[in-house]
C-alpha cells in the first residue's frame, strides 16, 4: 500500500487496522464516532466516581457489590486503551512524517489546559468553602499538581506514554518488536513506581495502553476469544466482591474489562452527539471538573443533583473556553 494512504481517514471517519504483513485491512475497527463515544462513557464514569467520593454511600455494601470503588480504574483503563490504540494508529498513519514536532504538538496540546486549570484554581481556591489557608506553591505546576495539592497522575502517565512510544516508534521498525518494547517499558514503569512506593492500583491500569496498541494489529484475533475473556471477567468479579484483590487480579480485570467494553461499544454504529462531544473533549472534562467541584459544595445536596451539576457546569465551562479560544484565534 502506498505510504501516503492514511490509516486515520477524516473523510471516511474510519480507523483502519494494520495486518501482520505490513498492509492494512480496510474493514473498520473503531470509527472516530465510536472512539469519541467510548471516551465519553469513560469520562462520565470518572465524573461519577469523583462525585460519589464526596458521599458516605461510596463505601456501602451495595457500592462494593457493584464494584463502584473500582469504576474509576476501569474508566482510566479505557482511556489508556484508547490512547495506545490512537497513538500507534496515528504514528503508523504518518510513518514517514513523524518528526519531533509531532510529539511537541502532543505535549503542548496536553499541557495548555493543565496550565489554564492551574491558573483558574489559583484564583478560585480562596473563594471555595474547602479552602483552609492553603498556601499556593507554584512549584506544583512543575510537579503536575494543582494548587490545593491535587496530583494529576493521569497527565503524568499519559505524557510518559506518548513520549516513550514516539521514541520507540522511531527506533524500532518491526511491529512485533515495537509492541514488545512498549510492553517492557510499561512493565518497568509499574515496577519502578512500586519500588519507589508511588505505586497504587490506579497505575496498573496503564498496562491497558499496551493492549490498545496491540489492538491495532490483533483486533480480529482478540475478538475470537471474547467468550473466554467474559469468563475471566466473571471470575475476577467473584474474587473482588469476596475481598480477593491483588495486583495480578486487578491487572487482568482491567485488561479484560477494557477489551470486552471496546468490543461491545465498537459494534454499535450510532451514538448521540452529546456523548461524542464529551469524549472529544475528555481531557478538558477531566481537568476543568476539578475547579468546578471545588466551587460546588456537596453538603446537603442529593448525590444525583451533585453529579448532574458537575457535568452541566463543566460542559458550560468548556463551551465558554472554546468560544473564547476561537475569538482569540480569529482576532
């Protein structure tokens, strides 16, 4: 196939799946609409978890039975999966045009809203009900933490993923060797985090980045074993509701949950535009929801009202941001 033929076709809105012989299968794997919808669902789950954290029902027996305390990890796993899939597909699409400006654009794209939210939190924090004379240390922005000390761990890890995958893509030309290299780097990252006592069950969700990258090559093979994966997921669920939660079980559960979720949702052709909007702007929702939650007190408000208010006000904030950004660009 000619090198100038893209995998990611904006016109057809289809992401093509590379085959083992170096060619590309023209059957659609995950369309742009499906990808945005999947991210939108994951983002709603994250806002749900952030919201329910403010309430005592988070640790109830029903909550544990439904695995609600693990919803955030599942949603993060989906984001990592989609990131691995999207990054490797994008790099393959521009194999002969992957200069260092590519990765710089990705870093700027991520860090611009991070810096903006840092400034917003610095301004709004003194006016929140939770503010207790917290000193604003501006070194936090270099640590990718917000003024009140919120550690934006997801941003740190995704930056690491993007940079290392880009460098490996430049160095390793064979698909299988590239996937093996990405896997080794991710496993080493988890090991280092645990040795340095930074590790938690959140970080193991990043291994789904590897499976997202693998999905660009082996989607058909993975789908053949969907029944077995469903059985594994059920086994993990039984273990977790009985309190048997270890790193291997969490890792397997994250990966299998991710694959089954992607398989199911990528088979649905139509998704509402509002859900695609949330997915397309998921980075902004993740970041902008933080100052919104500082401003909206959860005291004496029913959880459902608080949760919906978080989504609505964050959406309004994003629409305003995009409007102002558009005016600045056209000025």
